[in-house]
């Protein structure tokens, strides 16, 4: 029976070891930071040592009590280390969540309102009003924890506690430095995001300027169309003028030739008449003056003919020049038509590009509006998450303090129960020793009574044998027999009373044993409650880690959204830059044509 109970006890102890160690093995992972991994490894080692000390093989209660008094300083030291690491982790988490609550809303406000409205001042890191009170609070809690554990230790325990306090201060300073470095990294990232947002705003402004330039280009295109229409009108008028000049030139040439011939014929007729008159009147006109007058008139007619020939040559030269100018004008008209067709095609392409750009701008505006709405939703979600995290953190802190109070109360009850069980065990040992002594004394008395009874029986036998011979002593022997019987009855009554006392003592011992069993069950229940509290604390820590991971994932999603926005804006900027270069190239072509 005892072997089966021992085996079941060992099995329960092995199961408790497995149940205690499985959640510690799941904490240390490569995804955490180096500082967190080192602290968790140290905590893992301390917890395993504590479990080994608590659940070490001890078959009897006395051996467990001896082990408790021998290994109590080591267990207290491990609990202090565990408490120090837990406090450093909790303070680190509190500081990080506080900085996130202080920094994240300002970041979102800078994103929504713009950079140009005001300059950003990063939160001061060195002069934070929350850091030193946190360290003083943790020191006060550590001192209270040492007072809770008791001051009944030796000088070696005090030295180890002082070393632990110095190590806690060093770890707190290291955790503060790591928090400061994390804050610096966070502020640097926030500044980089603000610079990127400033660049994005500048890019949007340049894109808006490009859009305004596109609209001005549209107005310039309309002016170019008007100028082209005016040039076409001028070309049409010049063509009509050329045609009219051609017609006039033909008319003038024909009229000039006919006029010259008519005039010459008239002049000849006029000259013939005087010549005829001269021939007719040669007889009458014989004077030399008349001949000279005729010669003068002939000379004048020759001069008029030479002048008319010169005028005809000049008119022919003007006709040639007008034909060459007409050819030049026709060539210019063809070039102008080609330029007009190319300008019309370019204008059509540019109008299509402008419409495409306007469509893209509307799409970009709608996408930017959607992104702004998404950013506002992310902001609201982050604020809600921060509120829920702060509420859950306060609830967790309250729950942790409550559980710590309950744990301290349970530890005090466990110590009281251990002391009571130890005193009861000592009392049981005393009762067992008294029982053994009483049984020994009662056994000796019973043996004496048995020997006396046997002696009396022998004496009665001798008396009965000698009754025949000693009849005269019959009355005396009867009296003596009655006395012996009375003595035997007294001894039997005393024996029965002693048996009753032994039964009462056995019953009292059974009651003490039952109380001992009840106390052992209570201690086991207290240990189970402590283990449940530990598991609850670990579950709360896991919830905190999950919430940290959720915050990191949301921050990563936010950074990814901002990165995608930057990529899309850079792509849009490149497209606008290409369009702007194309429009500038289109501007330069008419300038060269002019």
C-alpha cells in the first residue's frame, strides 16, 4: 500500500514538473530582442531551479521540513531574482507603451495636418518626468518584497540580498539605457517619416504646378490655333492678292502692248501726216527751220519708244519677281499647311494627354482621399488600441497586485501550515513515544499480573491438594482465597481501565493523524493555488506579448502603407516629369519654327 502511494506521488510530481515547465520553454524565441531573450533565459533557469527545489524527492514530511529549512535561503534568493526580472520586464513594457501613447498621436497629427503648419519638436528623452519615480517605486516594491519574505535570515542572506539589489539597480540602468536608445530610434524614424511626408507634400505641390502649367498650355494652344487661323487668313489673302496681281499683270501687259502699238501707230500717223504734209508742201516749205522741227519731233518719238521698251523690260522683271515671290509664298503656304497639320495632330495628342492627365489627377485625388480616410481609420484604430491597451494594462497591473497580495497571503498561510504541521508532527512523535512507553509499562504490569495469577493458581492447587490434609486451615485459606480473588479483580479492573486509556489515546492519535492529513491536503491545495496563480501570471504575460506583437504588426502595416504611398507618389512624379518634359519639348518646337 505504501509503495503504491509512493508511486502515485512520484507520478503526480512528474506531471507537475511537466505542467510547470512547458510554458517556460515556449517563451524564449529568436523573434524577441537580445535583452529580452537574456532576461527570459535567466528567468527560465531560476524557475527551473525553484521547481527542482520545491519538487525534489522527499518521501516523508520530516524530510521535507528539513529540506525547507536547509534550502530556504536559496529559494528566497531565486524568488528575489525572479521578482527583479519580472519588475524590470513590467517597467520596460510600461515605459515602451507610455512612449508609444505619447508619440503615436503626434505622428498621426503631423501626417493629417501637414508639415508646413508648424515645426515638430521631438519629445525630450533625458528629462522625462516619469523615469525616476518609476525607479523609486520599483525600489520601494523590492524592499517591501524583502520585508514580506522575512528578515530572519543569516548574514549571508543579507549579503546576497544586497548583491541582488545592486544587480537590480544595474539591470534597471541597462533597461533605462535600452529604453532611451529605443526612444531615440523611434524619434529618428518619426523624423524620417516627417521628412518623407514633407517631400511628398512638395511633390504634390509641384504636380499641382504642372497641372496649372498644363492648363496654361491649353490656353497657349488656343492662342496658337488663333494665330494659325490668322496666318491661314493672311495666306489666303496673299494668294488672292497674287492671283489678282497676276490678272492685273496680264491685263497690264496686254494693255501696254496694245497701247504702245496704238500710240506708235498714232505717232507714226501723226508723223506721217507732217511728212506727207512736208512732202506735199515741199514745194511750199523749203525753209530749213521746218526740217529742223521735224527732226526734233522724230527724235522725241525715238526717245519715247526707248523709254517704253525700258518700261516693258521693267514690267517683265517685276512679273518674274512676282512669280518667284508667288512660288515662295506657295512653298511657305505648303510649309504652313504641314505645320498646321502637325500642330493640329500635336494639339490633338496634347489634348488627349491633358484629358488623360486630368483623369489621372482625379483618380489620384480620389486615391489620396481614400488613403487619407484609411490613415484616419488607422489613427482611430491605433487610438482605440492604445486606449484598450492602457485599460488592459491598468487591469493587468491591478490583477497582478491582487494576485501578488493573494500570493503573499497564501505564502504566509503555507508557512503557518508548515509550522503547524511541524508542531503536530512533533506532538505525534511525542504521543507515539508516550504510547510506546505506556505500552511497555502496561506490558510489564500485565506480565507481573500473569505471573502473580499463575502463582495464585499454583497456590490454589497446592491448597486444594493440601485441603484434605489441612482441613483445619480451611477457613483461613478461604479468607486468603477471597482476598486473592479481590486482588485479581482489582488488577483486572485496572487492566480494563488501562485498555480504555490506550483506546482513548489511539483515538486521539487517529484524530491527530486525520488533522495531519487535512493539513497536508490544505498545503497541497495551497500549492495548487500558487501554481494556478503562476499559470495565470504567465497567461497575462503572454497576453501582454501578444498585444505587443499586435502593436508592432499595426505599426508595420502603417509603415507599409506609408511606403506604398511614397512609391505611388514617386511613380506619379516620374510620370508627371516625363509629361512635363514632353510638354516643354512641344513648347520648344514652335519657337524654333518662328
